[in-house]
C-alpha cells in the first residue's frame, strides 16, 4: 500500500490513472485546476494524453471523442464549467459513451467565490443537460480517500452503464489534505473493493438495442464496424430517425438501464439509526463529516439523533428514508436543494427541515442545538441575515 | 444505384432525404469520387457530421464508421477521436456553413491551431436552410431571407476584404480550397489533395438550396434557375456579372508540413515515458 498525505485533487488524479484513464482534456478552474495539472504530469508517464481545451465545451467533447475511439477519459471542473458541459454531457448520455466528469463544487451562483465550498449543483448534476428522458449517476465523496475510491468506481460504472458519471465533490474535499492510501497488490485492491472494467467494443449490427440491460459494449469507432452514433434519436443500428417508436425505445433504455440496476449504484452510510431516532440529519459531501461528529456529540448529551450520509446521490436512494422522524438536511447552500428530495422521499407524517451554510461548513454545536430545538418541538432559529435589512 | 453509392454508402440512406433538386448531393458525390480516386475503402475513413442540412443528410451514409456531433462541436469531438484512431486512418467531416463558420468557429480554429489531421468539407448553402432559411455567415449582402426581410445587412465572413479562409490560413491551416458544387474535376482534385494532406485541411463548397435560399433570393424554386445562377458566378469570364462571384480553386497550400497533433502528442508521450524509465 502506498501511503501519501495529499489533496482530493491528487487522489482523483491517481484514481484515474489506477482506473486506466488515457485521456484528460480540461480547462483550468479553481478548485479543480490541480487535477488538470496533475494529469498533465501523470498521463504521459503511463502513455496517455493531456489536452488543454479552449473551453469546457471542447474539454468534454475532446474526452468523449477519445472515448469514442476506445480511450478511457476524464475531465474536471467546478460549477461555472459544469454548466458548459451541458452540451457534450447530453451527447454522451444520448450516444451512450463512457466518460468521467469531476465537479469540485464552489459557492455560487455564477463565479461566486473560487476558494469556498458550495453545494449548488445537486440538481444540475441530476439534469446536466436538456431534453429529459434519462437518468443520471452521481457519486459524492466526503474525504480524500473516498475521492480516490469513488473516482475508480465512476470509471467502473461509466463502462458498465456506458454513460457519463459525475463525481460531485466540493472545494473542501478537493483542496483538503488528508492521508491517502493507494492499493498496490491484488489483495489490497480487493480489500478496498475496487473494480476496474476494461473497454469492450460493440461490433454491431445492434448498437442501440431496446433493453434495460447493462454491460452492452459502447460504440467504438475506427474498427470498421459500420457503427453510427449521434445526437439524434437512434434506431438499433444507429440511424437517425424521426419515428416516435424509436424515441420510446431510446428513452426506455436511457432511463431503465439505470433505474433497474440501482442496487449496483446505491451507496449510503447510516449513523446511529438503530433506535428510531427523533431527529435524523441528512447530508452528502464535506458537511456529512460535521454531521457525523454532531450525531456523536448529540448522543453524548442523551439526544436521540441519527444521520444519513449519501454517497451516491443520483439516482436518489429513496429506500434509505423509510423511518418516520424529524429530518434535517444540512447543505452548503442557502436555497435548499437536497432538502427537496428528502421531502419527497420521507414517509407521510415526517417533518423535514433545512439548515444551510453558504461558503463555509456549519459547526458541530450548531447542529446539536438544531437537533435539540427540533426535539423540543420548537422552530429552528432563522439565520441572522434573513432578518437584516439590506 | 450509382456505383459510388453502392460501393461506399449504406443502402438505407439512398436516396437521401434532402429536398428535390438540392445541391448537397453534388458535394457528397465529389467527396466520394475523390475517395474512390485515392483508392480508399470504408475501413480507411471515419466519417463525422455536424448539424443542419449538410450534417443531417450525410450522417451515417458512409459504409464504415460514422458519428455526428452537436451543433459546432464536431471539431472538438474529432480532436479527441484523432488520438484514438490509427494515424493512417482518415477523418472526413461534412458540415454546414453555420456549423463551421458560426457556432463552431472557435473549435474549428483550435483544430487548425493544433493541426489535427482531418478534412473538413464545408457544404455551404448560404445560411440556415433546414430551419426554413435564415441568414448566416456567407449569405450574400442584401439577400432577402426569413431573418433578413429587408435584405442581409449583417457583415459576413466572405466580403469586404475579409475571407474566412484567410483567417484559417493565418491560424495555420495547411490546405484550403474553395469551389462551387457545379464544378467538376478540379473540385474533386482539391478534395483529393485535402484528404491526402497530413494535418488540418478544409474545402469550402458552395451549393444551392433551391427550397429556401433561392426560393426567396431569386423568387424561383426551379433548380435550373439556381444552378444557372451559381454557374454564371463561378469564375465568371463575362464582365457583365454583377455583384457576388466565386473565385474557386486551391486557396492555400502549405509548402512545409507542420507536425500533426496526434503524431506530436504520441511522440511527446513516448519521450516522457522514456525519460521516466531511465
């Protein structure tokens, strides 16, 4: 086992190399720039290519182009670049081309603050492109080590589901320094549960079969298979068509290959839920670290508090919200995004509350006090700025 | 079926769904003639397309491998794909004027800057015709279109001492040519040279849209009127042709070959690997 002390950005880089990534095209953006820098150093060492793109539209398109030729590819960005991915992301979803996309979320809207964490792309990562008729797969690490493991997982899922996968990190995870363990032996790899899928080639004639099955090889160009892939609705052979029946089959495949195989994707962590707690915190990414400490601190004070930490956020793991309780969604935004999904997923009779922080993490004591307030049946204190006259 | 179509195209796509009388078929055929003359086969070429008449009508016609990009992005897709293809495999992109000179110009310029080995055939029908006929970046000045009802007033890329091919030349393109679809052998020869060129090459071919552009500009949807108009303006010998004319032929041919993008990157990667090993 290689033991390093490094950033989430370094972990993501090493994960990509570990997973067999051979192409990275990117555009510099804080707090994900280091991924591009690291890839420019590491890729040539392993026979891969680093391309600095003219913008994020080109970055992801170049990655997809390489993937279309059989190279495993990744790009990374933050919110302002992630929105520009809308065009190629949709292309990869529709044409079913594997690619990994990292988003180190910073606080927004728009350019916001470059060096402060945010969680503003929760819904954007669900709908990273227009048109609907698809499901997305999004994984959200909360530590340097997990950034490594989930990036490897993202490459694995991208191949099996033949689609783009987003690793939705945040600035604290990507810029933060922690211990990073990189497995070297087969036993270490297995112990960490890491899986790598090799690129398969679809030899046709059915490139887009009407099935919800995964492990259908993607189109790979350059082998004279007569393959065709495009932004248009495809027939099974890849011809562009205006017939609605093919659109139904296309949408069915894009939606149900994910929905019907959710068990492969779904990952979450539960904190102290065994005794049906009164209050359940919900979080993903770096706030979940505070939540974990807060659950422990609240328990020490005799409060029946538990927590749910989402590791995969899309498809949303509804099944984990089966308990009736007072839920408190803890997020790095003031508008409340995750809370809306929690509201939808919880059983009838549950209460759902929101505690947001903008550009910084909440404090453990704040969360404990919020839990106590909810247990006492009182309303949560408003954040000060809400009442100030601007 | 035409022998070229039988040899190179997917039967399902013949005849194409283009409007009756459309000049795109002439452009498409010239590219196939060039490919045939060069002795290339389906495995030798990966064919990409953009959005619009030129892209949609030529998409997945090629018997080999095909891809179509979103509007204007096919140059970036092709840049990535180039790294994965064998160096001897050719990439041909058939795109429209809006795709190449409008929405995709940034990516096109960067493909030129990087000298990515691809041959871009810009099939130019003077604007956005598949959406009903709006003006574009090569629409002749003064032309009435659906979005220039009082006459085309927006500066374009091919007038007033300005030429899009000149911009591409300055950016580093190694082979550039311009033709109209009513030309024969010389246009095919230009396409052959473009395909043969190891690096970025582009052939701009103007063809008539009889349904929208000429329907409004000439007040006639008769194909023969459109073809006569274009023929009369292609390298005109008579002095009495007023207004727009097209000077065709090879626009620029580099005498020294710049290193190609994927070749350069492969070499770079190899050198780094060697340095790391030693």
